[in-house]
C-alpha cells in the first residue's frame, strides 16, 4: 500500500468508528478514539472489562496517525525569531525549595541510644 491508500484506509476506519478528529494535516491526523475503536486498537481487555463491570466513565486514548514523517518533521522545525535580551531571573520566593528538600525546623523523631527512632515529645 502506498501513503495515499494508507491515509484513505485510516480515515475511513476512523469515520466508521465515529472517532473525534482533533487535528488534521496532510502529514498526520490526531484523533480521540471512540470506545469501539479503542477496544479494537489498544489491546486493553482488562481495562474494558473493568469499565463494563463497574459502569465507570471510560477514558479513551488519543492517537496520532502519521502518514508522512518527513513532511511532519519539516512542519515541526521552529521558525527563527528575533532575539531580545531577557530580563534577569527573579530570585526564588522565601522558603521555596531550591532543588533539595527543606529541613523541618524541629525534627519530628529523635534517635535513641539503641539506634532506633522514637517520636519526639511535644513541647
């Protein structure tokens, strides 16, 4: 099958299964699958048996079907923009974590002489 045949087949499948098209370009199509299409394509039998048994709200998957990878890469290249000087970054807020855990002002546990931890008495 060539790219055109694949594109036609996929679009007919998605239309037949009543999928919601979120984005469509000549290079790809992004769709929110219907429950029937999700059952056919995703291979999640345990999830669907759970949904059917419990009556839970089903969350279907979103798929992106790529028909022309080269064209998609060309569209995805960022366009050059004018460079403007950036403002200096703002200092971190008071008490904000800076890539490490903050220390509690008063330890909740204490290390006993036998090597075990016990709760620190209040006060």
